[in-house]
């Protein structure tokens, strides 16, 4: 803004009266809803674009999110490693 005031003053946005009047919010706990502002989650790790499966004769292009050098068909079978929180036993 300069000394002469704002360069652009928007016209008043008069709404047509045909609309149903907005319901009045009652001042209860339900009036405001929301969640605290938080940091965005970390981006998924990506790998170079255009990689091709390393198995012989396979020309499957791997996803940038595929950390393996093989496609799903040629990925060796691995044991599942469960991670995360262990359920606490109720004493
Ligand atoms: Zn493959």
C-alpha cells in the first residue's frame, strides 16, 4: 500500500437476497472445528526415473518408488519383517 491508499478496491460483494439465510452458529463447543497446524509428512523416497528391471530379458520399467533393482515379478522372495509398535501386554 502506498500513501494514496490501496491501488485496487474491490467492489462490495452484495449477495442476492434469494439465498436462504445462513444458519446462526450457536456459541457452543461445536462452533469451531479443526485440527492443530502440523508439519507436513516427510516425502516418500524416490529413485531415478526410467530404471529397468535387472532380471535378464525383463524390460519392465521400475517405479520411482521401487527401491529394488527388480520388478515385482523378479524380486526375490523375502521374509516379512514386522516393524512398529509392539502391543503392550496388559499386566
Ligand atoms: Zn522383471
